[in-house]
């Protein structure tokens, strides 16, 4: 198996990970004190895991795991479970789990998602899937990777993604820059794919992203051909994600007149990516989404960002600081 860096991680307790109240409530978890090499031993809520893109339940609770009485304090407590999360290189048997995570990657568009998943699983040297150790169902809790748009430009699924983005972008200042990247300089662009269940322990985020960017760097030296090595020399990362925008918001930052936050980031790292991005745009989504009552005044929106590869070192530092707050 291609090399994976070892991840030593200390457990934390009730960390506040985003600047929005609801975002904090989504990403606060109770963690056990035991730490396993590479992945922390973690307590999670026993509710079925929703997808981070739309809060839907995955496989009707397929990923529920055995209860444990380990609480954060070490005392017995009902309602907690203990699980060892482990990082793996993508492989063909992960197909169903990754496809479920990415089912709303392009909103409700009908496209060749299966071929896109095959591309992800066909690149084991750069990319990670997170699973629970000894899980017989082999459920996938997270997938993180980066695909060179130029390398796969002849693949229909990649064409469908770029055409979709150009169609949903209505910002006249941004669309030319978007076209410049995905059409004229696709060989310099890494499509960063990062999808996970919503209550994956946030402690895993820094090692997940560190692993991705380290593997990208290794690939520029370790891949068997110069062509493959050069395909990982990204100048930009293109990121497709989602945010919650208040229905009464007329701006992307700050608060509304009644004090509610204009934007809530579904994934805390996206707030850093937006800050570092060369440009970004949002667009309305049309698929049905299950939302919590706290989000009744918010609308789920698509978010697209372009981040220069030179900014990634800053991102990694900011993400570690965010998790360690």
C-alpha cells in the first residue's frame, strides 16, 4: 500500500470549530481519552450518520455501530459509542460507500457519477478514505482526493462537471476566470473532492488534509513517469462545496437585521478556503434536502472556490489552529 503518514492525535473535549452557533452545534462531539496511533479512539452520537452535503441518512442507518459505555470522563454513560477510525488508500470495494457520499455532489443533476467514483478509486497514491476499523460492512465515512482536470479532460464525467459549473455560475466577473481554469489551464488544476458524514470527528480534519497535500507532493517525485509527476504539480485547487445562506441575507458575511448569521459553513474548513480563495461564487440548489429546525430560515446553496496551491501551507496552519482552539 502506498505510504501514508502516521497520524498521532490528541483527543479533545467539546471543541468549538466554526464561528456560527449552528455550525458549532453540528461539529461538537464528545471524545474519549484513549488515543490510538494514526487515528483517535472517539466517542460519537449513536444517531445514524447524515451526509455532509445534504444531511440525509446514509443507507438507513447501515453505519450505526455497537454501543459502548465509555464517556468523556471515563465514567459509564448511555448513548456513547466507541470507534476506531482508520485511513486507507481508495480501492474498488469502496465504490458504493464513496458513491453514496457523493450522490449530491452536483445537486440533482443526472450525470455519470459512477465513472467519477471510478476515477477517484483508480488513483490510490493520492487520496484517502476513512472507515471504522474491522467494520464488516466497509462503510466509508469520508473521502478526500484531488484529480487533475487536464489529465481527465476527455472523460465524460469531468466534462459534465466543468459544464455544470459554467452553467450555474452567473457572476460575470467570475465566469471568465472559471472558464480560464477549467478549459484553458485544466492541466494546472486539481479538483479537490472532500466529502464526509456530518459528524465525523473534527480532529480528523488536519491529518486528512495533511495526508492529501503530502501525497500530492510525494506524487510529483514518486510517480513512475514524468507525465504523471507533472500532473500533480497543481497551481490551483478547485473546490465544490455547500453553505447555508439566510433567506433574508443580502450579503455573504456578517449578520441579518435580526442578528442571524448571513452564512453558515457546513464544513468549517470552507471558511478558511473562502478567505484564501482567488475567487468564489454561490448558486441555488434544487434537490430536496432534509434540514434541522435550526436551519428553517436558511437555504442550502452551492459554493465554488479557486485556491492557489501556494496558499495551501497557510490553510494547513489555519486549520490546525481552528481545531486546536
